[in-house]
C-alpha cells in the first residue's frame, strides 16, 4: 500500500469488483450508491450503525465515512442496559439497522441518561425512511477531523465505551499489517462481528490492499462448515481471525476443520489470552497461528507473532508492527530493560484520539503487564488491575487460569480475588465442569504453582460470562462470586479491568 487514500478514492479504484463474498454480496455496489446518495442529500451529523446484515453494514459504513460527522458502530443485539449506556454518549440523527422500538421510547434513555446541557434528539429513524432535513453537525473538538469513527469497546467491566478513530488511524493499522506480513493483496475469511474492531479491520485490510473478504457468522461455520469453494476459493495471503475459545471449538468439533485451518496463510489469534495446551495442540497440528496483541484503542493488533515463528516454538505476541512502538515502563514511567516486567505502553499511528471524552496521548499505557525479551518479542503476563494480593504475595489470575486449563480437567475457568479478613484477598477459581473439580485439580496444580497461588475456594458454573470475542466480564462474575460466598464487600486491589487486552 502507498500513501493513505480517502474512502472515495479507494472505492473508485475498486468500483464494480467482486471483493466481498457473503450472502447478498452482489448487491453491495448498488446499496453503496443508494446510501451515498441519501447521505449527500441528508448530511446527518451523527449516524448510528446497528445493521446486522454484513453487506448492508459495509455499504452504509463506507458511505457514512465519506461525510463529515460522527459514525457510531453498535451491536444490533445489545440489551436495554447497553443501549442505555450508548444513549448517554451518542445522540444519533439517524439509525441504520435495528434498534428496538421499546429502547427508543423509554423515558430512561430519552431523558435521564443524557448528560446535562445536551438536548435529546427529537426523533430516531432509519435512513431509508428519513426525509431531507437541515442538520446541525456535531461540534468536534478542535484537534479532531471532520469525520470520526466511534468503535465500541467493553473491556472486562462490561460497560460500553467508544474509541474515537479516524479514517487515517484505521488506514495506518492496515499499512502496518501489510508491512509486517509482507503481503498484498490481503484476503480474509471473517467470522467475527463487523461492528467490532476485529471484524471491521479485516474488511478494511481486504478493501485497501486489493483483496477479497469472505464473511460467515461463526455459528454458521461451526454448524455447516466453511462456505463452498465456489464462493470462497483459497487465495494467497489468506487470513483467518479467531479468539481462543473459537479455535478450541473448531478443534473439538465432530467436523474435521483441521485441513481447512491448515490452508490459511495465518490464523490471527487474539481477543483473550490463549492457554498453553491450546497453543501446543495447534503447533502439533501445524496450524499457522499468529498470536496477536492489540485492542480497539489501537485499531487492532500492534504486535503479532508470525506463523513461522510460532511453528518454530516461539511464544508470546511477537514483535511490534511497523506502525507501532512498544515500551515497558515501571511505576515511575521509566523505560525498563529487556525481560523486566512492567506496564505496556504504546505509541502508534493507529492510536485512537480518545476513549469517550478522555483523550489518548502516546505513549499510552494499556493497563497490561508484560515484558520485551532480548529479541524484542512481547510477552503479556496479565492485567495490572486484576492483580490479586493475598498475604502480601502477588498473584496474576491469568497465570493460574492457564495452569488450570492446561490440566484438561475443565472446559473453562476464571480466577479472581475476593475479600478475606486474614489474607486481604483470597484466590477463588470459577470453573465449568460436570463435577467438583477440586479433589483432582489441587494435586495437579501443586507441582505447577506456588502454594499461595492455588485457589482457596472453587465454584462451578454451567458457563462463564463472555462476550462475542471471548472476553470475560469479570465485573459480572465477581458479583456472582460474592453472592455465592455471601459477601458484598468490595475487593481491594483488584478493580475490574477496562482495556481490551489482545485483539486480532
């Protein structure tokens, strides 16, 4: 890729191409033209895009980013709580897609959730049904460009916030990706939601780098298998993005997905920390995994382990992409030497301008803990805000979770700290299992973990509260644990994390 191009320029270059493979993809260019004409006529200042159909989503998104204003991406299946949080941050002139009518008319959203001094919208309607208006464009902060793209990020707290991106920050991410993998065109098979940065960036890589994008919901892939070759032919530089739980489900399926997975140029793995046994299984099967590190605020990955490095036995999240610089800082913001654990800080041309109303400045500290080894490979060890301090000892939940999953005795697990009068916090494990796992797990962990890291309490659930990207909602799980243990006290020293961790 050369210099950054505008949305209009790249769409003109690729006009009429069959770059999108999905149900109804043949209507993409006509839908794009329709949206472009409507936006040019109406010029809405704030557009909320909650469109479940991927073809219409991409057509509407690419039309919206050509106009000045704010473009907000949303999950069509959010519930009342999430839409209430969105309404406190976004006043759309128009909604494209599906927003429940009950949500639009609730007094909670239309009145109490809007910040003081901000007038509520007089109407919310779909773009196709709207009549021309005389819009009042939103006032962007002086440092913002005319058009901003607001991508939702929930983190492990479960609260909806929006990372404020621009077309150029997204293009910078694409350029860094292409340079890191030394590839053009970029072709991708997307099973992740397009409203999320992990799905959106796949589409933009293919569009900007001259490739083809195949789109299939993950549930459909798992149930019916991949799209037929007549629709999605294997192509060079073909990428698949998964979260660890999706990879695990594909490998555990009665359908043999291994040959299909092996034919990709790289399988980007992010969204949540993978556990060692999953990585080893993938390595044994010669799957071209590329573990990544990134988040919504960085427009997806800023570090990635190349498949050849992974298959050669390398661990971690790889080196920084060309558009990003990584540093490890101590508590006084001093840069640490190789192999010293500290706070991960990022400077990147793909860095968002802000999260909500909070500006982001480089180097931006993510809240993650890790280190760079002597070769510059990033190793992420956990979240600073999920750190458990028990009896004066520090416990990283991610380390304990990996050890539990490595035993193969549970399907899923989470570890957190809860108040304890004697120890400050005690380590609690929540697992998905058919029976009480403690009698088997405790002896298995004794050779792997220090005694203070082994959970003191074990709880069993049918499943854990995870979002579409496999990210654990630690706030919801913590409340459930406290209820089970008969406590409503606030856990000291382990505030729920708010960042997005790894993201492919």
